[in-house]
C-alpha cells in the first residue's frame, strides 16, 4: 500500500484504493475509477477527452463525452478542498498528484533505480531497490477497474513485476545466495515455462552451488518445453551456457553485470578452426515432391556458383504453397556445386518473433568449426567472422521463412562461389543482387499430380473427375493436398469421396484441412497474428466479398476510409503473402485464405460491424448504378421514382465507361447482393432498387449474366415475401417478369405479373402497377389473348398519368425505354428487340382501347 504523501495515497497494485489524510476516498463507480487511473498514470501530464474515452471503451457509446465529463466532475468533488488539483485544460484534464503518492509510479521508480545501481555494479543497493518495488504489491493490479487502458496496464505491471523478480534473484545470485535463488526459481519457471532468462538464471545458480548435473537437467527441461510449445530449440544464451557448464568453465567468464569490450572484431586463430568441418544442416527433402519442373529448372540455373558474385535467389509466395519443399529439393539437388557444406535456419519470419540474425550467426559459426569461446560478442563482429570463414569455401546457405532484408543481410556469404537460397512470404524481401521467383499455386494438372503422389495414383485413376473437384476444394494449395493425402493414408477405407463431402461445407473446410500436427489454418494464423490491427481488420472485412477479385474503391467503402489509406493496408497484406495483386488496382484472395479471413471476421468483428460494411457497400453499388444511368445523354426524371441512397458512387464520363465498369464488377454485384439478401433482410430494399436499375436499363451483358441476375432476383422475391415492406413483393416480381419476358418465357412472366399486380393494387404502388399491367398486356397479346390484354392496358393507362408529366409513371417508362436503348443498342450481346416490341404492341393496344 502506498505511503501518505502530502495527504494523498493511491494504491493501484491491487484493488484500487485512495486515501486523503488517512481517510478513505469514495472513488465512485467502476468507470469513474477507470478515469481516475488514466489521470493518475499520466503523471501530471494532460489527458485529452479522447484519451479518457479510449481508456473506458473499445466502442464508445453515444453519450461518451457527457459520461466522462460527469466522472471527472465527481472525481473533483472527491478531492475535497484539494479539488483544484484536477485542472481543466484545453480539450482535456490534468491531475496534479505527485509520483510518490501513487504506488504504481513508485514501483516503476524503484525498478529504474535498481537497474541503474546494478549496471553500476552496486549489487547490494540494487537488491534493496528491487525488494522495495516488490513490497508495494498487494494483489492483482487495478483489480476491478474496467476498460482497455486498465487491461493493458494490468498486463504491463505484471510483466514489470516478473522482470523485477528476475532482477532481484540475479542480484541475490551475484551476492552468493545460489541455493535460495535456485529454489525460488522453481515456482517462477512453472508459472512462466517459456521464459529463457529464468532457466538461464537457475542454471547459473545451480552450477555456482556445485550442482552442475542439476543445472544441465534444467537445460534439458527448457529444451523439452520450447520444442513442445514452440517447435524450436532454446536460444543461443542457453545453448552457450550449457556448453560452458559441460566444459566446466564459469558461466559468466567476464563476471556478472560486466559488459565485455566488443568493439574489435575477433575471430579464432586459424589453427583453432578445423578446416575439414563441412556442415550438412539441410533437413531432408520431401520424398513425395512432384511438379514445378519449369520453375525448378530456372531456379537451378540461378543457384549455380558464380565467379563474379554470390548466387542469391529468393522464393516468395503465400503460406502453404510449397516454398520450403521446393527450396529443399533444389538445395539437395545442388549440393554437388557446394562441396564445403550447407547451412540451414528457419528464420520464423511469418510469426511475431522473427529470429535474431546475431543469434543465428552463433549457430552458423559453431557449425563452421569456430570454438564457442572465440565467437565475438557483437553482431557486426560475428558477421565479419562468418564472412571470413566462408570466404575460401563454397557453401550453400538456405534461409527459410525470412522476415525482411535486414534480417537476412548479415547471414549472406560475402564472396563469389557461395550461394544463398531464401524463402519468404514477403514480396519486398529482395537483397541487392538477388533474383526473386514467385512460387504460384500449381495449375490444375500439377495439383492433381501432387494429390496422386500423396494419396496414391490408383485413387486418382479410379475417379479423375472426383480428383479434380477435390483439388478445386483445396484451392490447389500444396499444403492442403498434402493434408488430404495424410488423411487418406490414415483412413484408407474411407476414400476420397468422403473427404470431398466434408470439404464441400465451406464453414468447416478449414477444420477438415488438418492432420498430424499440420494445418492450413495454423499456417495462415501465423502470418495473420503478425499484422497490425488496421491491416488485420482490412483483411477480415475484404473477405466478406465472395467475388474472384475486387478493386481498391470497393475495399475503401467496406473499410469506410479513404482509398489511399486502404491501398496502403492492402499492399501490406500483399507483402505478408495474405493477398495477391490482380491488376493495377485490383486484389484477390486465395480461396482458403479468404475462408480463413472470413472465419476471423466471424470470431473478432461484431455482427453489426460486418453487416454495416456490407450495407455500406450495397448502397455504394446502387449509387454507382444510378451514376451509370446518369452517364447517358438523357436520364430525365428517373431519379424522381428511384430509391436513393446517401452515397454518391463512382462517376462515369459516358455510357461506354459505365458499361465497362459493370462488366468488370458484375460478379461482385451478384455476390454482394446475394449475401445481403441472405444475411441482412433489412437491407433488401437497397438490393431490389439496384436490381431494378440493372434490369430496366439493360446494363447487364449477355445471357450468362442474365441467368445470374435471374438467380439473384429469385432470392430477392423470396426475401421480399418474408419481409415487412409491402412494396417489395410486387417490385421484385416485376423485375423477374421482365427478365422472363426477355428470355421468352411468357408463362413465367405472366405468373409473376399477375401476382405482382395483385400486390401492387393492395400496396398502393402506382409505378409498379403501371409497369406490370403494361407488360402483362403485351404478354397476353403475344399469347393471342387480345381482349384480356386491352383490359390490362386500360388499367395501365388509368394509373399512368400524362406522358409529359415528369412525375408520372408513364413519363418514367418512356425514360426507361430511352435509357435501355442508349445503353444497349450498340451491343451485339444485348437484344433490345424485347423493349422495342413492348412499345410497338403498346401503340396498337392504345389505338384499340381508344376504339372501344
């Protein structure tokens, strides 16, 4: 608990408390306490209103500003006569409470003092400073305080406490308390089994206590824990410590707390480096490797030794595409060109903790024969020693899973005759002089051959069509195909058909693509976790699109941000190997990456946010369709009758540009509209309005696109029948009837028109009633039912209004006809004769109705 200073004491390292002059303060509600914590930890600096709001909520409520102002007012009241300490500043507040009155701030001060004293070799005073820091704790820090700011600082204080405990035990060990330190570390290691510094400290303490065998057992336990949890060996510090203990030397030859003089580059004398050491570190190449012949041949040529430069080759591609398998195949195949050895390292570049090249250099130097005691301390010196040892050799270095150019540069040999082969998900990783090759998803034929190698060719030969469908369900991704092979081997009686059945369910596809500790989802997860929050959000929201590809403008609408910012985030996803560039301003996901990102969206983004993004995009697409209509010479008064949205959409210079846009985005429109109709019924009205524009204006292109439009319209009819808007059922049926009429299906058109007319009469929708009765009269004429046609035509005339009245249905229909002709007449794939026929028949019916 904090000590009273100037009348105040605040305890944050446990349940939040506050006292003034020994009297407890009423700290108010949990959210008021969160505001107080934010002000206290600002250490007398100004806190903006936005800072306080962000401290309380991830998604602020509408009354956030008023609520924060109320909490500040109540905090000021709780300070009593000292309320002036909470000062209102420009756009925020400042709380004048000294550091010594807040236990968390004193805790951090003691830690800083301890670190400075230890660096100055004042171990005893340092130990006392760490003891004083740890004595301030009384429980979980900021217990019961809500909000993201408090949560972040809970984690931060816990990490600081653990570091202080380690530093305190380090001081005690330096002062000779080896046995006590070793004992206290047992529980700390149990609580933090992946902290290498804890294992290192216990190894040193046990060794100095004369218990070398136990110290080595600690290393073995650390190694088991690292491999089980991370799939990797301990770092160089622990390995070097093990080596020194095995050799019977002092764990810290320069003494605790002393930093060696490492300015000079030192290497072992030549007679201490065995000339015959030839490292053979390559993992085995996959025995079932198949395909990639053309790319492999280009890579073999690029990896040939050169007398002019180091042969540098970079393989990039998405996770699971087979970069490492290809690289190992090539490296083993080229071993004869590099008789002095092969070095290998997994640089962990697709995760959150890429390997430190300085640590990798230790491993490389040891593999090249340098004694551990001779390895330089600084990264620069190690790199120099590495280049020296490889200067007169011909060595191939395989740097797998690299993060960036800075990481690989120190690991590259420096002299011609050597080679480095680098694999990475990051497209921009290209060291000077390197040749980059993109490893693509294999084509269909190669993918089937891969599947045959993994499952057995007999399975493929038995049903080639099933194999093709299975390959497609796997997105032709080699990792997914390998998993299918492993599952087939585990259950030989089940057959590929059963696996395909499971993969057809998209929501569980990723669950099926895992076997024997490997998983497509886990492969993508590693890269996803390394993204910044804004980039991860961009990936999740763009995965809501089911289209093959999408432009920057569409992504910007989904993300609700400027295009420049959106493009920057998409380029980061391309760089991370999670998105592919498709053209100058378009991008696309691999099918399985999209499925993974969509799953992340379901898990991490509220349903309301996902729906808002799709509705925003639907409004944008509808607004753009209206702009396409306006791109013709005469759009007239169409906007009077059309459903409008608050967005402006894209603008077009002319009808040709509008048609080009629709051809490019047709699949996108269909996928977005289908998704909204299925998942967001409340937004059906926007989709119906957009379908009306497409159908009535002739903006769709060709019979294939019309069939897709008909399928979406079927969904719209079903959604309208289930919805609450009385106008939508008749509108959707008119759209479907018009599409059926164009197709020549008069029976289907008549059925929809009759039902739509009944609904529009009941729903007071004169425009739809006019258009439907007019079209039904034409349908009836074409079926030889003229008398009945005249009756419906007369009804259309009764509700149509004057042809020269811009607000009338009749005028609207004329405008639609002109628009349809303007947008469609010069396109061979669109038959405008249906529209012309409607008006020819209407003219005849008008004359006949007049005679009657």
